[in-house]
């Protein structure tokens, strides 16, 4: 009932708007621009939130990383002995659950020695599958807090020795499920042999999930391989340490003290030699967080500004039309009729703006795709934006409309 | 007369407080959003070498070919062979080869523990080409390059740590165990962006390194760059065979040449093309010459040094200001139209159209001024809070200064006056007779 009455009013509304062409056009333009900008900005936010919310799948709350540099002039054998001695003391520090040595860590960023290509056949001519890897031992799975969905962990006798200038040819590797499914889509990865640049390796275990050192590349960061090797880089080693409790400060201090007992062989930068996974995550995603935050704040301001503008102009229209409203009231229009009039009018104007705005939003998206390599904006983003603006318009006009509905009929015969 | 218009503006603002406040607050937010974004943008797009950036060029030669390069672009560094060839050809007035390195530093000072510091291996022209300021001593000479001299230039910061800030020229330090004589100590030098050795682990807004030594000596010491890209499956190379590594197609060296005139640039480009064609003829390249020669400004643009957060925020805040202006046009229109009777009376009493224009534009400008003042406060707040909004190493570059504050107020006034143009024109069209008759 109310709907048909509102509908009947549309013609006089349109006629009335025709008398305020410029003001109407201004609101339409404003709504259109707001929709175009806000939907693109919020779309950018959503793409960044996807990054931010991507888990490393590790037990981040209990993990920290020691970047341990070696003093120069040590042989590979000495470094191997250092690592074994360090692990022995690290694993016995009170509060440490487990630890393992590697050459990288999740979200640690790009280095020369974190990527590999895996081939399915030894004589494969095409590039192998690009993956990232962590040097590991039998403690890696427990330290990272990840889980095997199939197969088994490394045995101590499977741990090899390798280095930046030495061949890495383990007999076995453990891969993530994403990578297993990519290499063997039929799900038969376990037990299969793949070919590292330096030789074949059997897949002995499949991990539920583990993020590699890289971020934001849609799939590569999930194609992670654990290689059973002590990676003897003369530059340094990375120790990943898992603690029992989330209070890591005392444990970090204790591990540092334990390592300094053989301090002559190493250099640990006091500033950023030791970082918790939480800090690693914060640094890795600093740009995403910044973009998401900025775009959200600006979109919020934008919507508020538009709402403010609608309130301002609607109030002005109401004050201009007091006489007209009085006449309608004295001819029998109820307060509800007046309320509906202004809400319907606002709906019409905002709808005009939304039509124009959706077009602008897609044009802007095309431009952004070109400049910032953004994906195409899905249709539901401007639709959601449109809903938001309709709602915002109705809310904004609510105050002025109530004010209009309160105009008494007697205004019609009063000269102001 | 102008003062009188300002008084009129104040009086009319007092009559419609809510509308006035709305316009001022909208303006303040729109302008300050723009100015905060601009403060970040100017910090991230600043020219690291004003006056010189158009003369410094980065030559690139595609030595990996279409099967390894990305979208046809040569790698962003040169192979050692190509870099040495350019170096020996000496076709530019000044040229430098460099790559970022990491050193273990020890001194005779027992109270300073061994530490790891970064820096660059470079050739002698590095310091003069990039206007690097010295506190003590100087850089090394081309002769030192030729002699593979063990001379080092250290930063002021490292000099503080090792020598307590004293003039340490002539003293010695150990880099990776090798003794080096200190030839110079730099003044504080931290160009933004760090343009000269950008790579995978050198990011544009990182601090520059602390140690500079001759390229030739670093190569003798088998010192690798902190990044290198090799056209192999693993993108790495067995560096234990150093000589083979030097003759490999691994890209890791940044070259800079100084070319003063467009003619020099053309002939250098021609030289590069000729060099690449020669390599193709010799069978080393199986693809036609694919070279680039970009000046510093274009180089930074190509590397997309400006963070996305910065350029996106300036884009969105400019749109925000535009929307605010559309809004202000509407609100001004309402404000001015409401005063049609007043305009009618003023016109009837002899005020010209010009006088009406003047009155309403002054009114707009005064509102803009107040909006600008509030905008300055919000801008300062935004700059102060930049640390929460931007990455730490970008946020620390952002600062407010007089020019930013003046620009904020000016932008607010200009924006308001522009958006008041149409409403003022409408106000000036008011027919005095019509207004007086109604009332």
C-alpha cells in the first residue's frame, strides 16, 4: 500500500526535481563519484586483507628466528660442528620446545638460495616446477608446528650436508599438499620420485600446508619443500626456535646467552638478529596493512562527506518548500505522506547517482588494472556500494524529512 | 569595503551555523587528506640528486635472452663481462660500476665487537658522480682502482662507532679479515630514495651502507653482490669457481654513466647497440640487441620506487577533495540562494553585480580560510600519525614544514573560491524587483 502511494508520487517528485536541476545534478554527481571511488578503494582493501589474513600455517605465536652469522675463515666442517653444538644447547634451553637450522624462514623474503625447480622426469626439457624450500631436519615439523597428512618425517640418517656451492641431492623430501596436488593431480604424490637440479628425491611425506619465504605470489608461496639437509653457508645460518609459552622474551634472552658461550664463532646483530614470527609477519605485510588502513579511512570519510552533503542540501530544500508542504498538509496529506515524499525523492536521486557511479567505478577499475595490476573488480563490489549508498541516503534524509513532516498546515496561509 | 564583506560573511555564518560548520569541516577534511598524502608523496618521489638526475644514466644489456628475461626487459643489472666491457670502453665522461656488499668489520679497538655492515664495491667516480660529501679525507683515485688498492671510505656513523668520531684517515680496519686503509670518512649522506644500488634486498627507503671499497679489490676478494640473478634453473651459480662466475651470464653489477648532452646520450645508446650486435655476431647472444639507457628519473619510475600506498592515497584523497568540492558547491548554492531577499535589497539600494560577486567570493574565501586553519590542524595530526598509517621507513621521511602549511591554507581558499563561483553567479543573477515584490 505504502509502496503504491510512494509510486504514485514519483511524477510530481520528478517534476519538482526538474525545477532544481543544478542542485539535483550536484547530488547525483556526488553520489556517482562516491560510489566510483569508494567501491574501488574498498576493493583494494579486500585484496590486501586477503594477503594479511593468509596464514603461514606455522605456530607463529611460539616461533622466533635467530639470524646467526659466522665469523669468516671457518671450514664447512667447523660450521657443521658449530651447528650441531648450537642445536644441542638450543634444544636444552629452558622454555624451548624444539629448534632446527635452515637457510630461510616463512615470510623471510627472497634470497638466492630459497628457490628450486622440480622436474618430474630426469630428461625433462621444459623448466621444472618452481618451488621454495627450507633446509630441515627431523625437528622441522615439530618446531614449525605443522602436521603431516600423509607419509612420515625424516629419519636422522636421511639428513645430508649441502651448501651454496655444493650439490644438494637428498634421497627424500617432504612437500606441501598444494605442491603434491600440483605435481601429481591424481593424488598419488606420496612415494613418487621428483628430480632436483642435482638428483632424484622421493616424496616421503605430505604436509597439510606451509608458507614459504615469499609472500603474495598466489601459489608459489604454498609450493614449499622441506629438504633434509644441513645447509652450510659460510655467511650464516637461520635457527628457528619454538617456545613452550607465548612469553618469549626470557627464552630469547636465555638462548642468546647459551649461544654466546661459543660467541667467538658468530656474529648476531643485536638490532635485528633475533625476530619473532609476529614481527616477521608485521614487517612482511606492512605495505598491505598500510594500504588497507588508508583506503578504509578515506572511504569512511568519503561516505561521511556524502552523507553530510545530503543532509545539508535536503535541509535546504525542506526550508525552501515549507509553503508547498503546508499546502499539501492542508489539502489532506498526512505526515507519513510528507516523510515518504522526501524518502522517495532521495531514493530517486541516489539511484541516478548509482547508475552513473557504477559506470565510473568500472572505468576507474580498468584504469587501476592498467596502472597497479589490480584484478578485475567483481560485480558485487559496486552492488554492495550501491546498497550502502541507498541506505546512507535514506538515513541522511531521515532528519530533514522528519523536520518537513512537522510543518503545520497553517503555514500555507501564513505569509513569511 | 573588503573588511565589511568579511563582517557580512561572519554575520551570515552566524545565522546558519550548522551549514557553515558543515562546509568548513568538509573542506578541512578534504584538504588535509590531500595534504597528508602529498607530504608522503613528495617524500617518496623526491629527486635524490636535484640538478643532476637528468645527466646520470643506467645502461642495461640483455644477456639472458627472451627465454629468461621478464616481458622482454633486460635484467636490472649487468653481467660482469658486459660491465667490464663498458668500463674499459670509457665512452662516457664519468662512469662507475658498483654492487652492494656485506662485510665483517673488525678494528683495533677492542671495545667494539666484530660486526656485519653493508656497503658498496664501487669505482672511483662513484663519489664525484653522486655528489657524496666527505667529512674527512676523500675518495680513492682511478689509479687506486687500477692498483686494486686496499683503501676504504666509511660512513660517519661507522666512524663514530669505531673511532669515536675522530679523523680516522690513515687508520686501518679489517674487512672480511683483510686490512684496509681508511681514505675518507663521509658526512651524513642518505639520499632518498637510495637510488644507486637497488636490488632484491636493497629497498628504496633503506639507509645507505657504511663501507665503500674499490670494485677491483672487492672482485679480487671474491666478494659477491648481495643479489645476483643467473639464467639457471635455481638462479644461482657455483661461486667456488670464481673465474667461471666472473665469466658467467649472472647479472649483478650496476653501471652508471654521466652523459651531459642529448647527443652524448644518442651516441652512447648507439655504442650499446653496437656492443650487443657485436656479441650477437660473436655467437654469445642468440637474439638481436636488446638494450636500455635510462636516466635517473626514468630509472626510478621504471623500478616503481614510489610505494603503492603513497600513489594510491594521493589518487584517492584527490578524488575525496573533488567530492567534497561538489558537495561544497551544493551547500554554497543553498546558502547563497537563501539570501536572495538580502541580495535583492542590496541591489535595489545600488550595489552593482560586481559588488555582489565581490561580497560572495570574499565570503567563500573567508570560509575557505577558516577551513584551511582547521585543515592545518588535521594535516599536522595526520603527519604526526603517519607512523600508524605508512610503513616505518616511509613514515619517518614524512614531515610538515612551512610550505606544507601554507599550501594547505592556499588549497583550502582556492578550492572554496572555485566551488563558490557558480553559486555566486546565481546569486548575482537575482532580480532585485522580483525579491522586493514578493516580500
